[in-house]
C-alpha cells in the first residue's frame, strides 16, 4: 500500500506538483513494512530530498525573479519619473520662451506707442504753447480795449450827466412858464394860443423825458443807480401811471383797460422803479398802437420758490418780427431807424425797464408777431 503512494509521489514529482508529491511520499514511507520496501524507502527519501532541494531552488529562483521584477518596475518608474520631469522642464522652458517673446513684442509695441504718444504730446504742447501765446496777446488786447471802453464810458457818463443837468434846468423853466402862460390864456379865453402853448408844453416835457432816460442809462452803466425798497400799494401806483399815460394813449385814439385787484397785499420793492417800468411799457404800447386796445393786467402769482408781481401790457399794435425782438432791449434801438420814421422816441425805455427789472431781482419778456400786436410781461419779487 505504501509502495503505491511512493509511485504516486513519483508521478506527481514528474508533473512538477512538488507539494503534493512531498505529501504523498511521506504517506508512502509511513506505510512501508518489509526490507524490499525499505529500499524504496531510501529511494523515497532521496526523492524527497531532491524534491526539497528543487523546492528550495524554485523558491530561490522565484525570489530572485520577484526581486528582478521589482527592480525592473523600480527602474521603469524611475525612468517614467525622469521622463515626466524632462517633459515638464521642456514645457516650462517653452512657456517661458513664449512669455519672453510676448513680453518682447509687447515691449516693442509699447515703445512704439510711447514714441507716438510722445510725438503727439510734443505737437500738442507746441500747439497749446502757440495758442497760449495767442490767447495772452488777445487777453492783453481785450484788457486794453476794456480799459479804453471803461474810460470812454466814464467820459460818456460824465458828459451825459453834465449835459443833462445843463439841459434840465432851462427845460424845467420852459415847462413852468408854458404852464403859467397856458393857464392864463385859458382864463382869458385866448383859444387861438392854447393849441400852440400845448404843443410847446408837450414838446418840453417830451424832451425832458428823453433827457431823464439818457441820464438814467448813464447812471445804470456807471453803477451809480441804487435800489430803494419800501412798502407801497401796487394799486395806487397803477392808478398814478394810468393817469399819466392816458393822454398819450387817447391821443392815438386807443382804449385802455386796466385789470388790477384792489385787495392785493402790500408790495415791498422800489416804488419809483416799478412805476417807471410800467409807465415805459404803457408809453411804448401807445406809441405803436393806433385805434386799438391796450390792456394792463396786474396779478399776484405764487410758486414754490417765490411770490411774484406779474404785470402784463398787451396791445393790438403793429407787433414785431423775430429779428426785431432779438435787438429790442438794446440801447437806442428803433423799429424804424430811417430819417423819416413814423414813431418817435430814443429807444431807451425798454432798455431801462429791463435794467430796472434785473436790479429788482425780476425779468421782462415779450411775445409778439408782426401785424398782431405785442405782449410784454414783467415778473418782480413781491418782497
């Protein structure tokens, strides 16, 4: 029985199944009984020793093989790592070279741009320097012209003041004597003299009004006209100026309509300048209106910022074109400037009225159309 195990162990050994052969031979040795079989036992021991020796050689070979594989894997890994590092190094070098090229191109572009901008700035600086010199020369010329104009304005103002003073004294005497003679002629019934005396009186008063306008303009331009504010009833002022303007209005066969509420509160302003503004507007409307209607409207208007005195003078006269309205408030401006003009006056009334409005903190405006009359509107602060 043991001999069968030994044969089986030999078969397994030939097949290379070492561990199974070893186990089978050990079992066969344990079952051997006689001397003949003992020989086989020796043979089995020898086979077993050979199996063990081959097993040890196989284990050693396997160990050496595994060490060789591990070393080869290590070398492969090291080589892979070196290859990766080389690739990374090459990539980094190429990236830096690209960045250096980009930087060089940008630097060249920036240098070209800086050079171009520098040239532009140099040209602009030269142009500005020339313009500055030109502006400086112009400023010097303007200052000299301003000084000459101010000197001429002072001389003109002084001349107008002196001439006005010299003219007003005899004119007041003429007006006073004309009134006395006219009253005496009316009392004595000398009707043949009253018309001529009336013309003399009207002409003297008209000339005195022109002189007063010129004197007021001279004072305005010289800055010597003061604002004297006080409390007064606007309705009383309206009554006075309508009485003063009515003869001129009726002389041209016009009708005057006044709309002024009697219960308006006290106004705080310069009464004399308010009266002069409205009287100038009524006189202007009467001068350019024939057989028409002149309407004076007075109202109190409240806004979020201010309370206004709003006075409107509307007429049905000849009106004005847009070009005439643009130069309307210029001094000595006439709608008809020809020597044969139909309308009298110096062209100072509206100019003075606008100056007075500005001095009082207000403004004046006009809305007109040729052939359809004019509407002048004055806004003055209530207080």
